[in-house]
C-alpha cells in the first residue's frame, strides 16, 4: 500500500467516525458530537495502525489499554468499536437509550471499556495505575493510551498523574491531548497555546510533542516516535478543531453537548462525504504471560493475646503483610503516612508490590482502580480524613464496578491532640453512600486481622476504618467475624436496653456496661463492626428483646454514620415498630460540636460519646433497675 493510499484510508475512517458520532447523537437527541469530531483523526490512526488489541479476548494480558478520559466523547469511542467490527450499526443507534450498553459516558458494561469515565480529570490518573501494573507487575510490553480533553487539564488530579507517571518513568504511558480550544461555555484557559501545555508537561519530566491533530502524517510520526521513548511518559499535544469538517460546527462555540436536528444532520453528513461502513482489522498483541509475583503461602494471620493493648491500625499493617504472603496479587499503596497506617511493613516485606503515592490521595485511589483492571488486589491507605479529597474517584470507581480496598486510620475525635483537621468524622457516611460498598469498623486487633483477610476477595469498594489509639484486645484469636455480622458482647434475658457501638466506642460501652450493672441495670451490648452491610436480624431481635430501647454510640458526626445505619434497619417497616408494647426509642450519641485538641479521653467526654454519656442515655430509657 502506498503512502497516499494509506492516508486516504485513514481519512475515510476518520470521516466515518465523525459521521457515526453525528448520526447516533441525532437519534439520541443528546450527546457530544462536536467533541467527538475533533480527535477523530487521532483515533482513526491509533485504531488502524498502532493499537494492539484482541477484541475477541478483552482479558488478553498483553492487550494495549485505551482510556477515554474525555468521557463525553463516548460517541467517538463507540464509533471506533463499530469500525473494529465488534458492535453493529443497529446497536450504535441505541446510544443513550434505556437498556443500551452505549451509555452517555463509557462504562464497563462494554467488555472493551476498563473503567468508567465522564468525571473529568480521572482517566490519566487511572492510566498511571494500569501503566504501573504493566511495567512493574505484569512486566509486559503493552501500552496505555489515554485521550484527554484540554478543559480537564484544569483539574489538579491530572497534574498529580503527570508527576507520578514521571516519577515512576512510565514509558508505557502515552497521553493524547485533544486541544480543540472550546470548552462547555467558551474558550478554555489556554486556548490553542500548545506550547504552554508542552512546557508544563516537560517540567514534570514528560516527552512532549506538539502536532496538528488533523495532519495525518504528523499524527503517524508522533505515534511512531512515542513508541520509541524508553525513559519517560509521552504526551502528544494535538491542536484540533471542535466539530471538524462541518462548516456550521467547526470551531464554533455554543455546540458543546448539543445534538444536531435531523435537517442539519443530513447537511453535515453530506459535507463529510456521506455514510460509510468501513470495518478494519485491528492488530492483536503478541502472546504474553504476566510475571510471577511469588508463590502463595498458607494464610497465617497475626494473633494477639486477649487483654493486650494494640491499635487496630497496627493490626492492619500486620495482617496486610500476612495477606501479602498468601496472595501474590495483593498490592499496597499509601499516601506518605505508611509509618502511621503501618503499610510500611508491607513495603519492607514486598517492595516490588508497594507503590508510594506521596500526598496525592486522588492519584492513590485512581492508581488502585487502574491496578484492579489488571486483576490485582490493591489496598490503599491514608488518614481517613484525607480520603475525602479523593471522594469523586471513589464514586466513579463504583461506576467502574472496580474492586478496591481503602483503609482510613486516625478516625474520630479519639485521635486526640492533632485537632479537627485530622479527625475523620464524615467517612462512614461517605462510604456508606457509595453504591454496593462495604464499610467495616473493627474494635480490636484480632477482629481487624480477620476482616482484612476477608476484604481481599470482597467485590466493590471496601472501606476499613482503623483507630489510632491502642485499645484492649477483647476477642480470642479464633473468634469468627463475618462481613455482615456483628458480635453480641453481653446478652441476657434481663436486658433492659441495647447499646450498639463500633470501634473505639465499643470500649466505652464496655465500661458503661460494668457501671450500669452495678446500678442494677442490665444492657445488651452489640459490636456492630460491619456498618454496611449491617446485621439486620441481630438488631431486630435486640429491639424486640429490650422493648425498643436502643442507644447507638459512635465517634462520627451525627449524620450518616452508624446511627443512621441502625435507623435504616427499621425504616422499611410499616408505621412505627412496636416492641413488647413499646415503640422504638432510639438515642443517637455522636459528635455534634466541632472538636478541638485534647486528650482522647477529654475529647470523647466533650463529644458525649464516652461511658458517662452512655450510662446517662441508658438511664433515661430505663426507669427501674432489674428486680425493683
């Protein structure tokens, strides 16, 4: 094939991608045709010549990866799938229809989509995670290609990705920046100043190439050059025009996210040369097998003597090391606090499976999402308060159906003197609100170790909250703790109220139990270590047995935490539940006022979530001691 013939074929493919993007969005009545048209030349050449992907085997370990960080250009991606012969023209016309796999932004409902995108600024950070897997874990030559929009470079997460990709010399990561100048409401911050983008990228240590994104020869040469770079990541900065190829759309504002009317569609398609039905054969990768990360050993979780003082964060670090020996697919990441979360123990034991993300929580969560694409089992840890910085990545990870494990230490007022800025008081609510999530809050070391082991193969977003303070080991090492369960620490037929606690407040509730017993008041004490899913049956039985008298105590804001989880257990019943002739009376003890610095004991008392507060709450429900 001559150069001219190849250029003609690429041009025709690019025009087909543009036409199909217009066609499907017009039928849908919504979408982003003009944003899909600007990078069509870039994607046509990538698909036709450079991408190595077996569409019949999306799980091929040596497949290249393509992420549309610019997720609103989904029509272009779907048009590429049609051109690759894996979806039909009929399915293409189902864009954005209820029940269609072709959603408004890409999701893994399609087997060739690794992660959901659409919340801008996430594709490149996730690409870093996939590239880390390829270079350091799989040790395979596949490349990760990421299409970015120029508007999303205003997101700080993009520059966290630029930083970490260079730090880890990810020469298998190639970013393609579609600089079409126009954002949703007008010109972007830098417009067509491609040199400014290049200077920023080079400052982070990247290879940067500036090209005309509609010059097929320049695109071809840039891709070829990018594949030869072996010491740094590459970004191809392509100047393009939004709505390229259609007079009434090209480089004109006011068209972002707007579909064409049928009469305008026909004129646009005619100007682009009409519809085409080109099917190309995408090159498949060479065979490849991921490198071995070691042979699995029998799991030997750490054990702790009853009565010993051990922080649950310490137990997390110990259990993670044990899990690393048993599960070679376990990977650890941390945000420069590994000496506090105790992820440093894993880093010392398995340095080849540990990635330091420094103080970049968004990148840490994104890297975890990228790693799980390659079926690794990432555990990412930091102070629980700082996970909120990456919450949108957690939300989108759920849309991606990602399986990641997040661990937040230093939760609640019980951390003491550091003050409110370091105290996670929103985390239980935040993670409970994530679709299909699991939220765990252990109170002792043996419980923590068992729950860490169960997290490993748990699907979805799994969050473990750990405590800074050393607390007494209250359970034997052979005690069982199942996700979705709870532990009844004290129970008797004479129970007059139920106290429900988790984590640090379990220990306060145990003190309160002893004091109430001396006063002739017997309570049931439930350790609700599984906040989501919560143990519905045990809570209903406790409410029945204790005549609806429930006290929930938690080191968390009043809204959305353990108390809300308990209330949800009873929210589905008709009218007000009646227990032994009495209505449900639930008291929520939680943090209500902004905390300050102080000792853990002082802060628990000031927040009215300590033993004193529990005793007072129970006495307000129970008027008479047993036997009186």
